[in-house]
């Protein structure tokens, strides 16, 4: 006999479920009517529905921001050389065939241009890198299409970038940096809808939950196009953090120093890197902790901790930190996302304060002052002790993350601020060691000094990783060198781009007199590529690092463990950097110096333009142009050094190698 369900057991859809379904249907019908009729024009920088007959894709109603950067005068033509600056064989590898980036076409009912589709691929790539699934990516795409027409430089009424983010709450990146804006969007999605993948609400409702602009109707209007983009591009688009193919490209013949070559006390790390809360996914944090603590055994090891974290309500410093029973990696991931700090910063600070990443024999009490938060360096009579109210891994993690945010939100409450020139001591006042004057050039460096208010003296720097003299302190020294070892660039951060103009950032890897000058790229796409390369200034050189069009990695596949590859440091080698720059401009080139010098178009030096590849025997770099009669290039030079700008040295190929035309 068939089973009959008693009336009281019949499952009826809840009112909330029916409401969502009804509202979704209503929104869809209204959007269809608007699309058919042409609809009202865009408001507040938004875009309306696009018909299949549009030839250029949706158009943002706002222009690019006025960066007011100095521009090189090219009225008389591009500065050029009359020949090779000082007048070549390379390495062999498994190489991908050079090709092109995703191109424009019709997606759903909208026809998108090349640049728009490439930007959509960036949103997908970043999402895959931080483990956002296809639904999350689809939500990101429909928001970006609605808000900016996939234009990273759209700006109006205080809102900027792909997702038209306001300045308040979106301080981690330059909002007109496509990758940074996308990371901030996904960070907000993960915090405001942590279970978005299974959330019964429609995509447009979750988009509204993140954006809070009452634009549900417009978001829903792009659901078909967003779905079509995901369907076509998701599988073929690599994650932004992916492993390279094999290569063993030689370095140039400059001597290696063995350690990073420049500690700048006024610019220890860039703001972009320091406040990148989505720099690592939970899976990546967990894997990193496991790798660093591989030799540790027992329940007290960092990788094996199980912790109870209470829910912490949102305030002006952090978003809500959701509670739960988590491992150490999830605690770090949660507090980093909520408080807008890079989890890499949290990990490095943990190591420099307590050594817990690599500790093999751990006691419960070792976690009491894990981050050194509320543990002053000095006290009455030269004494100091940690505050027991703030002891324990969870309290230390949440307090540390919130403290990094405090330094940015309330800079006036602290001793050190960006833009300030001040005396920074070498050691505690009681030591009598004195100090030196430092101009603090950014928020991240100011935050580091507020937390550890000493700079390393010459003896401390010269002795790394050992000890210096009686006046040496090591906190900020160790932070700098540990970050260089564990993670990619400390360097340039966001780079200003306006049309074909790319402003050279101000940091220690740029020659004197170049910061603030503008490179005029031959195309807007090449400008984006050059900006991406300049954002890598300060990235360590790693043998084999940065293949498959980048970004930086440990060089394991290409370097195979030789030199400094696959040793825990993330970076780029010479051809990895050039391939990354060209890929960000939309061009695929070989990822070894031999292929990059043998393919492309050979162009006489007198016609060289920014974005061309400068070749040497076993080495390549990116040409940047001429400033004050001196030709410059961007290069990853050698083990122990960082990506930097320098003059074009002697011994180059008699031609440059061009891929952008």
C-alpha cells in the first residue's frame, strides 16, 4: 500500500521561501520589460541592460580618476635611442605556446569588449585563488557589470573601481586596482554571507547584502551575462595563485648578496600588502602552518590546536568575527578578514614574537603571549610583564588583528604616523643607545613602529639572522626578513594608471629622481601590464619563480630545488617577471629567456617603447623608457636581490623584443 502522509506532516514551503521566489520572479519580469524598452539611463555610475546589438559592451557613466601625476612630454615623439645602449642563447624548458588573453564576444544578451572580458577573467582568477566557488564568482561578476561596466577605473561621487566601493571600509587596496578591488569584494562576501554557497536567497539578494545600495533590480539584470561568463571562462581561467611550468632560466652575472639587499626604515612593507586581508585562503593558511611546523608532534603544536573563539560584534575597527570551534588557521583567517589585515602579517608577527610557527616542543603557556600583544618592552625600573587578561591564543589573535586596524582608523592616538619625520630609537630609552631620524612613508610602516617602536641599527642588519651589539633590537628587522622569506613582495603596492600613463611608485627599489615620473605606454593594455610589474617592486628573486604568466611562487617546478627555489621564499626570476608583465597586458610569451628573445618582433633600439623586452645572454628585463637621457628597465636581477628599476646595462641584444603589437 502506498504511504500516505498525515495532514499534520505535510511539508509546506515557508513564507520566507515563497517571498524570495515571488520577488525573484517579479524582478526578472521587470528587468525583461526594462531591457525590451530600453529602460531608464544609468544612475550613480550604474549601467543598464545591454542589447545584443551593442558593439562595445556596457559603458560606465563616469570617467577615470584624476591622479594629477606629472606626464612626460611626448609632443615631439617618443624619446628613443639611436642604437643598442651598449652592445645572445638561453635556457631550454617545457614551454606553453605564446597566445592571447580571453577576447570579447556575446555573453548572454550582452556583447562585451576585449578589455571587459579580460577584467571578468581577473575576477574569476582571484575568486579561484581564494577558494570562492562559481556562485561567489557569479555574484562578483554581476555586481561589477552593474556598478562599473567592468571598468576598473570607474569613479563617481566618492565611489570607485570595479565594484564602486566607498572609501569607508575599503582602505586595504587602491579601489581602482582590479585585483585589489576584487579581493575586497570577496572579503566582504565571505564575512557578510559566509555560507553564501548554500544560501537559498538569489544571487542578486546576496549582491545587495554586500553592496547595500538598493540596486537589486539592476544586479538581477546581469544574471544571464554573469552566468554565461562563468560557463565559458571559469574552467579555462587559472587561479591567480597557481604553480608554474618547468624552467631553468639562468640569472644575469651580477653577484648575489645572499640576503635581501635593502632595508628601508621608512618603508618596511607596502600598505597594499600589509592590509591585504584576502592574501591567503583558509586552506593556504592551514597548509602553511602545517609546513612550517612539520617537525612538531603532539596536541599542543600550532597545527593541532583546537580553539573556541567567541563571536565578536562589529565595531569601527573590525567586522563581526564569527564564533566557533576552530583550528589556529581558521582563527587567523577569521580575524584577518574581519579586521582588514593580511593573514601573512599575522603569521610573520606570530613567528617574530614567539617563534610558534616552527617550535617543536610547545607548552600550553607558550600561547599566553603568542603575538606579544599587551606585553610592553619596558616598565618601571626597566621591568615589564604581559597582562594576564589578554593571554591565550584566541585573545592574542583577535587583539592583534584589531590593533593593526586601530593604527589606521585612529592614527592620531599613536606616536608614529605616515608622512611623519621623527626620531626612532634603536633600543629602549633606559639603554641610552639613541636612535636616528626616519621619515615614515606609509601606514603599514607606521603601524609596525607603533607596535615595536625601535629600528634596527647597523649591527643588527649586518648580523642577520644572528645578534648584533648591545644596542641592537630585532623586531622590525626580523619582520622584514621573515616576510621576505615566507611571502611575496613587500614593495610598491598600488600603482597609479591613467590611460596610457603609469606613475612610477616611490620606494627603495626605484632610483633617485624616478619616483613620481610617468611612463607613457604604447597602449592602455600595456600600461596595465607595466603597472602590474611595478607593483612587484621589492619582490625577492627566486630561481624559477613566477611562471605560467605569474604571479610569484616558490619556483619548485622550474627551479627544482636549485639555488633558492622551493625553500619557502616566494618570488620571481627574470623571465617570470617579464612573462607576468606581458600577461597582465593580455599577451602570452615564453617563460624562459631564450624563448622570449627568439619570438615576438625584433625592433631596433631607436624605436624601443615601454613594454618591450630587453634581452641579454641568459637574462631578460622589461624596458621602461628614457628619463633624463638615461634608458631604464624593470628586472628581477639575481638570488639575494629584489625586483627593481635600474638603467639599461651594457651587453644587451642589438634589438628589443616586442609582443604588444
